[in-house]
């Protein structure tokens, strides 16, 4: 039931019914609505400013979960990187060293990343910074693992070819002689017999009578079989594979031809004094990765330890070379 309000009229000294004009009613309604809207706006502003919406709270919780998961994944990635680095180190310094193979440079492992289309696809899909960072690390590990797998496959092939590898490493003297003093000049700085100045002698000179057989010191294929007026004269170069080559110079006659396969101990020619030479001898060089190395350390197949020690001392003596 609607309440009726009255007021006391002092002029008529009577109670009269209170009538509110429509304009006043509208103003009151508008004021109430305006007050309610302002109050609601203030409440909502404070709520979003200091409390946050339910969706924001859910998103914040998800972000915290992502960060925690990222930290765990990042820790795991770091552990995998350390394990991969150890594998790469062992691959280069241990496994490949055993077979005298060149280590794999880091750039070669990195190139695996560029070759993988799947990795590129993953990179295109990653938009978030955390995801990008983790994706990059995982991609890097994937590439390194692929390169490492390839390296181990190569090492496995080396293991299967170990007998061939050992047969391809120079291991005997090119000229057979029981007299170790047949080495007339060693590796290193020596007096040139023609110019009488100190020059680097890249091999060993084995003095022997003309016509003495010259033997291949390891399995391989004849790379060079030729004659030159100066220098090595009639000489042969054998490519043994595995980055090894040997050179035999100043022969009176050559028996082999270019492209011919050769076995350790086979006769490739006979001692002479052709080219720049002052007497019959075999000039012998060993090259590893294109660089001349001291051949005296490649005579372990036909010498006793005592003979080898004596040979090293003889080869180290400073004297004049024969070429």
C-alpha cells in the first residue's frame, strides 16, 4: 500500500497532503542513477587497479606456471648442453685422435642447424620470447646431436677399417739395411751440399749402393711417378690416404706408374743419384696433412726399441745432406 505523506500548513492551520512535482521526482531519479554510476565506476576502477579481474588472475597464474616450467626446461637444456659439449670434446680429443682423423670444427656442427627445414619451421612458429629462447637452444642441441651422430658413424667406419688404416701408415724403412748408420742425413736444418748454406731438410737420406731396392713403406696408390732435372730427380709420391703421403727421391729407375695400387714392402724403384744429388741415396719424406714430418718416427715395424733409439740419435746429428 502506497504511503501518503502530509505536512502542516501554517497558513491554513491544517494538515494537507504532500504532493511532489514530477520535475523533482525526475531529478531525484537522475541523481540516484548518476550517484550509482559514479560509485560503480569508482568500485570497478579500484577493483581492476588493485585487485584485478578473474581473467587477469588466471592469466597471471598461467604466466607464473610458464615461467616455472621454463626455468625447469632451461635447467634441463643446460644439462644437455654440458653433456653434448663433453661428447664433442671426447669425439675430437679422444676418438678421432685414436684414428688420427681431423676434429670436427664447431662451424660444421652449426651448419646442421641451417640444413634442417623442421628447425626453421619451429622458429617461424615461435612468437613468445621465452618460447623463442628455449626453441633456439633446443634447435642448437638438435643440430649438434645430428652432427655428433654423423661423427660417430664416421668413427664406426674407422673402427671397421682399422686394419686398413694401420696398413696405410708408413711403418718401415724405404731401404733395407742392417747397418743403421746408412742414414746419411736427418730431418731438420742441414748444410746444403751444393750451396753450402744451412737449409731445411724435409726428409731422411738413406745412403746405399746404386741399384738397391726402394720399398713402399705403407699401402697406398701412386700419386706421382716422374723425373725432373733438378730437385728429386726420378721420384715417386704415394698417397696412403688418411692424410698421409710419402716421397722417394733420386732413384736410378722407377718401377711403378701413376694410379697403381701398392702394398707395403713392394719395390717401387732402385736407389740412384738423379736430380740434385751428390751420391747414390734414397731421399725419403713423410707428409701428414700436407706438412713434412720427421720420418724417423715411422719406423716402428722393422726395428727393436734399442735399434730405434740408436736410429733417432743418428738422425739427429748435424751433418751435410746428400741433396
